């Protein structure tokens, strides 16, 4: 019921990201999924999914990005995961940044 009210309130035309988030929640409700898993780097998609208040929990896997300022290397993503803690129904996790490098080197 909340999904229908929120979808009417957003109105037409929806942005592409908003449309994907609402469709994901609607599909999860129809198939009676037990959890929604969202891979994100900024947390925006996960917040949009939580906006439609799905009946199941939404798991947000934040993928860290490697940044440099020519002198120092750093990973971003911990702040985005912490920021997602205040969103209702969203459970953030920070992905392991080494996992992607291990999988690509193993396939070569």
C-alpha cells in the first residue's frame, strides 16, 4: 500500500534510477522475495529502493573505489556505508576491495 502511495506521489516522468528502484521493489513484492540485494558505490540506488519501503530488508553492498591525489592512495566507501545506516530498512555492508582484484587475476 505504501508503495502505491509513493509511486503516485513521485509522478511522471520518473528518472531512470528512480524507475529501476521502484521496479525492483515491485518485482520483489510480487515474487515474495526474502531480501533485496543492491550493489552500489555511492548508496544512492539503495536509498531509492528504501524510499519505496519494501516489506523485506534491503541489503546494500557498498563497493569501495580507489582514489588518488597523485601523492596518496585511499579507498572511498566506508563513509557511504555509514551514511546508509540511518535509512529505514537498509542494511549496509562494505565489500572487500581485494576480492575483485583476486578474481580478475585468477581468470588470466
